[in-house]
C-alpha cells in the first residue's frame, strides 16, 4: 500500500494543472511551434534509405536511414540529433499499401530497428503485405545521439548479491552507487541530458511521421512505448490513423514513475508464484518440489549457495535473479530456467552459468556495436527526467520495506534500478494528463495479458478510460509481457483485423473461437464506464497454452528460448523495465 506521505507527495507534485481544470503548462508554445517547424523540415527532407551499416546487423531487404530531430524543441533552429530508422517495404501490391507501421518495443532504452524482420513471421505476413514495417532507435539509444552514464571499466562485472531484506550497510552502499551513477549521467552526457524524456520521444514520433511522408501515423507501441504513444495521441490526436498499445503501462500522472514501480513489484510477486506453481506441477521433470512453497525453498537454497560460492565464478544471487526475472516477462523461458535450477541442485551448474552469466565483453574491433550500458543509461535518464521523484531515501526505505513483506521477490532490486532518480540534478518534467475526448481519436486498440507483471493489468484499464472509444482485448489468465503477434491466435486475429481494416471489437458476439466481445450492455465486472457515456469496447481471449515441460536433454536439441517462434513482438524485441 502507498504510504500517506507518498500519497501526499503524489497529489502535490505530480498532478498537472490540466487535471485541476487550469490551462495546460506541459506543452508550452515554444515546444509546440518547434514541433511544427521540425515536422515541416523533415517532410521536405524525407529519409534516404539504403543498405544498413554493418553495426546494425540487419540483412537485406531491410534498409536504414536517418531522421534528424531538434535536441530541444523550444529551439528547433539549434542542434539536431540523428535517429536511426530501419524499414522493409510492404510486400503486397502497391495498390494495397496502407502506409508505414512504426513500432517501439518499450524500455525506455530499447530499439526497434529489428522490427522489419518480423515480416517473415507467419503472424505478421498479411500485415507486412499492407505496410512498410518501420523500426527506429529513439533519442539516446544505440547510434541515436547515445546517452552514457558510466565508463565501461567502472561497471560491476563480478557476481552480485541480491538480498531480499537488505542490511543498512548494503543500503548505504547502494545509495552511494546510485549517487555516483546519477553524477555520471550528468558528467558524461552534459547539458543535453535534460532533453531525454518522454514528451520529446512523442514529439520525435511526430517528426518521424512527417519524414516518412505519412499524413497520419499508424503506430504500435509495447510496454513503455505505449506511454509515449499515449502522449502522442494526446498532443497530436489529429495525426493519428491507427494505434496499438500492447502491454500498456499506467499513464495516470500520479503513477509516473515511482508509484508504477511499486505496483510492478507487487505484480511480479504474483507472477513469481505462477512460475513456482507451474514448476511444482512438473516435479517429475525438474525435481524442484511438488508445491509452490517447496519450489520457493529450493530457489532460496540455490541463492544461499551462490552467495557463498558463485557458479563458475560468474553467477551470484544477482545474476540468478536477473535470469529469473526475464522468465517472468515471458513464460517461454520457464522450462529452461526450471531445468537449470534442477540441474544445479543435482550438482551440475553449467546450465545455470550458460543462462545467467553476464555476456562476455566485446572483442577488439567490436566496440562499434555500442555501449553495453546504453539501455540502462537511457532508462535512467528518461524515467528520472519525466517526473518528480522522492529525494529522501527514508521515504523509499519506508515504502519498500513495507512492500517487501508481501512482495519480496522484486521489490528491492526494483529500488536499486531506479534509485539514481533520488539524486538526479537535471530539471524534471511534469507528466502530461493523457486524455482524449469523444471523437478526438479514431478507435485505438489496447492489448493486455491479465497477469502481466511488468505492466500490471490495471494500467490497461486506466488507459482505456483515458482514450475515449479505445477497445481493450484481454488475454485471460496469462502473463507474458507483450502479446501482439505472439502465441495466441485469438489476440493476433484482433490485431490483424484492426491494422488491416481499422475494426475494433464492439458489442456484438464474435463467434465461438475462444473470444467473447463485450460492449456497454455487457461491461466487464468491476470496469468503469466509458468516458462521457461512450461504449466500453472489450473482448477477451482464452490464454495461450502453458509451456510444455522440457528436460535439459531435450532443450539441448532446441534453439534457445529467445529464438523460439511465438513470442509477442514486445517480448521478442525487449521491452525493458
């Protein structure tokens, strides 16, 4: 539960003037004029596409180009920064082309330059026939004016601890590390650091739309990509053609970002229980116990042993936790992780080392591939710049000590990931009140898994309430983070139909293929009515099958889980946290 002090902080510092019925201050005239100026320039310049640089590792027919956007939209005549853009042209007849479909997988800090490669996957074939598939690296990411916060030599490379209930000594060490990291961001990125935030990501999307020559934007965002997609819909509703929000984060100003992270930690505890329950059902394969409790006890046993003697000198409790956290984003990792835990308990650490050890440093000549800490740097810069954060660690300590009593799995690791924001010196934005009235937008489509931990389901309900006329498709009793284009044919049917025709589920029944549509006359229990009396458009899909238990021997015959087909595009391209 949120503390009284935190609640007061949220209400006093995060609510926008618009929420109180006052004139909006979140998009002042200089930035608004700057976007118009930059979009006109981008439309005139366009994007020159050609073979992708070797560093992008994108084969033909994928092409690459660059769009330049203002570093500071209040001064569009000032420095411009390059954003890397990738594209594969629509494969269908020219007369059937519907334009460009732009994708962002989330993060903050993730790139979608690999997105055009999905054109070859069965779930995307008809969409790829109708659309140019466009990916890009947002500002700060990869080669797009990269943000840097730390010299590679200063990164912790060895085994890490990850105490569930950290000592005061451990907390002080992490406070010092967070302070140093925040200082490093300011020192290494300089005065430009303040311009890496979600409002500018939304403005960049408008400039990209213009550069692509599209009169209106067709966009699919996953995870964090749904947030600045919603900002775009609020700032530029007249420029929206179609938008898909896959695994949406809660866009309410009071949630950005401190409270969202508290909610996320609680949701990960539920998903951790889902994994343990599944592993217990398959004890004959993995030997981790016949109840969720026994599986948890064996996991703790592995943590204790790794703290005393890291596996291979590389994998400590921190690396183990990171590997397990990845599995809670996508249940296709469950067989591999359960197999590695079982093998470790039987005396074989090799599978765990293979799955959890840090990636080897780049070899000589590979440095051009970029800074391995870039994604973390962008994540930190955007989240810290986006909104006010508590600046007194005592508040973090109180809120998360309470939360860890009921949600110990992820709570403190989530704190350490975000704690630099307590010591951030760059100016903070005030979150925009995401909201559109009836008729402002064409229908948009929201996709959400009911047990998603990284983006708790409440965020999807909140986004639907705020975007009038939006439709929500729910994958029931499932928890993979990002479901569009994944393993659920029912979800994919809604996605494909929407992108190809603009149709969204309404009040009519839609057959007996595992889905059920609901409208104003059949609202989902506990849901809110649509904004200003508009219909509540919802549909649900049965969950995709749980992963089959696979022995380590069988896993050796298969590709690694991240290469297996059937993942949603958000999970496949990396949604970040």
